[in-house]
C-alpha cells in the first residue's frame, strides 16, 4: 500500500483547497472587472443596449472568464500538491519518443 501524499493527506488537501478557493475568489472579482470593461466598451461602441444584451454580456464574459480560471487553477492545484506524480502510466515502456 502506498503512503498518503498529495491530496490524499487531509492537511495538504485542506491547504490546497483553501488556496484554490482564495484564487477563485480573487479571479471572480477580476472577472467582474472584465465584465465592467466589456460593458463599457460596448456602450462606447454601440450606445445604449437593451437589458437582454447587457445580461447576455455579463453572463457570457463572466462565465467564460471563470471557466478558464477554474481549469487553470485545478491544473496548478494538482501539480502543486504532487497529485500528478501519483499517476501510473501503463504505456510508458511501450511508447518511443525517437520519432
């Protein structure tokens, strides 16, 4: 049986998930700033907008920003906790990189 490491250790997991939540909170605020910039640019370019266009812009920009942020934060979470090192590759001996 292997030792607990990475996200299997409750102390490391609590620290890592706390950092993840903190990053996501700051990025949610950054996403709100991006929404404000997008709405400002659209207001300058197109003038007054209907409510539905404003709502669609807010939802589209913010969700897109948060999706990208969440995926990147999860990559850093798994890499920073050693979770990636625990993966066993059954094909590593069969694949040659000499091509």
